[in-house]
C-alpha cells in the first residue's frame, strides 16, 4: 500500500466558518427528535404566547442536547453520542409534560 504525503492541510477562516456552520446545522437536525418533543411540551404548558413558549423550550432543549452530544463525542463514543444527547432532553420532555388530570400537574391549560 502506498501512502501519499499530503502534508498539513490548511483552511482559510472562511472555510473554517463554513465547516463549523455545516457541522452545527447537522447537529441541530440530528437533535430534532428530542427537541421537537420538548417544544411540543412547551406549547402545551403555555398559558399565553404558546408559539414563543414552544420556541424557547426548543432552543433550550437544543442547547442541552448539543452540549451532551459534544460531551459524549469528546469521550470517543462516535455516533452513539447522538442518541445519548437525546436522553436528557427527552427525559425533560417526559417530566415536564402536563398530565390530563388537573391534580397531576401544576400546569392547567384551559
């Protein structure tokens, strides 16, 4: 097997920005299964401005999921870090989900 000596690869600041943007958008798309569930919970829990509340829950869930995914990736877990990133956000969605009975949840939607 022949190896090709490529030397160090250098990227311009613009190329680094594009690579970072692509990786970030990809990570956000991979986090959608958990973050959309949390956004739905935020929509259900809101008493006013349901859309803004859902957007806030989605944003916070995305930040949490990306942070856990990055932490798991830094531990060398590879693609297993993606579903591990879903766990805290999904668990938060389950815990914050308002119940159907009024006494089971502090959130009482009309």
